């Protein structure tokens, strides 16, 4: 019985870590920008996916203006990005949302003469929960077939695994010295 509980707990912790990293680490998508806009957004229970400055002095949820970048993927499906400065997490230290919105507006193109843009972003898109990925950087690319290798993510995950393994080895050594090699 306890074996199942232990493995269920481990799987849940691992799933949480993977989901957290998938949300937080940067992604890249090659798209065509079709428009930009500014909308008033009233958030509720989904505030954890937005900037934390959506509360007034009393701590009540209030609406805020958010910039959006409307895009189309090479396969014709739409993808909408929000464009807001990051607060304390994730630590992208993005304070240039106005400049990024200007770049996005400048890169708007039509289907007849497309300009392809690589958007670096974090987050998820969910129609059900009304959440959008947050654009961090825009870069014009030559074609929609350009391949972007996520070097930062690769190095970060390797370092994270090495760190977790180093901690595991040290804890196991401490445990064996403290309680013997029964574990």
C-alpha cells in the first residue's frame, strides 16, 4: 500500500516540476503578426497567470489594460500573445512592453507579403481559462521553416538535473553516515 502512495507522491511532485518548468522556461514560435491591440482585462481566479499589479490598495482584484499581439502561425492557426512587463516571477526582467508593442506594430504584415517573426515567450494559451503566453522578445526571421534550438532550456535543464543529483548523493551519504547503510 505505502509503495503506491510513495510512487503517486513522487509522480505528482515530478508532474508539478515539469509543468512549472514548461510554463516558465522560454519558448519560441515563428508567426506572422496580423495586429496589435490594447484591451481592458478584468481578471478573477486566473490572476496567477497575470501580473500581480491588478489589485488596488485594499487588495481587491481590479481590471487593467494589457497589450496583445495577434499572430498567425505558418499553418494558418491563430495565436494571441499578451505583452506585459514581468513582476518578480518569472525572472525575465522585462520592462520594455511599450517598446515591444511598437516593434510588433511595425512588424504587422499581410498574407500576400508575409514578414515572419520569431517570438520568444513564456506561458500557456488557454481559451477556457482566458490566459495568454507573454511575449518577451521579437526577432524577424527569413522564413517560417527556420529552426530555433532552445539552448538556454537545454543548458538550464542539464544544470538542474546535475544539481538535483548532487543534492541526492550528498543526502544519501549523510543518511548512511547518520543511520547506517540500511537505506
